[in-house]
C-alpha cells in the first residue's frame, strides 16, 4: 500500500520540477534579423552565445566582423563569433551580460528573459532607456 503512494508522490514531484527545466535557455535560437541563429550554452556559471549562421554567413562562409568598432578585430569570422557573454541569474531571467551586435559593431549591456519554453526576449541597452528588445524562437 505504501509503494503506490510513494510512487505517486515521486511522479508529482517530478511533474512540479519539470517547468523549471523548461526555462533552460541553452540551445539553438532563431533571431529576427538576417536569418541569424545563435547557440546559447553555459560558460562556467554564466550563459554565453555564439553566432552559428546568418544570411551573410550562408552567402559567404568566410564573411568577417567588418563593422567591429575595434579595427584589430575586423578580420575575425562571423561564424562562431561570441555574441552573448556573462549572463548570470535564472531560472527565467539572466542579467549583467554583454550583447555584441555585428550589424553596428557595438557591445551593449543585456538581459535575457524566457517568456516560455520556446521564446526568449533579448534586451540590449547602451544606457537605459536607450534599449532594443528582440524576441528569439527556439530552433532546438
């Protein structure tokens, strides 16, 4: 008699725990600009993200970071470029990170917020209230 009750409690505990796992931002994400896809992963205690592909990369796999404000970095390839770094927190919001935008070569303070299992909001700010927010969709 105790075994079915304990099993039911264990199943209920797992069901309650699964939404926290669903808020995990790691994976491949589609950006709303230039057909970009960014892979978010754990880098130590923080989150980081690299550019996997974009319309520019598909057109020329060797395309470089030509708009970087630091001229010494303009020769690095866009493919595999770290765009997100240093985001900490969770389980649904990560703050204190940096967002690099290859479109203008700027780096901005950022926040990642999971809105559901398959959607996140990335907010980058020069200084509040000068911010831009994008919604990204999970690919995998």
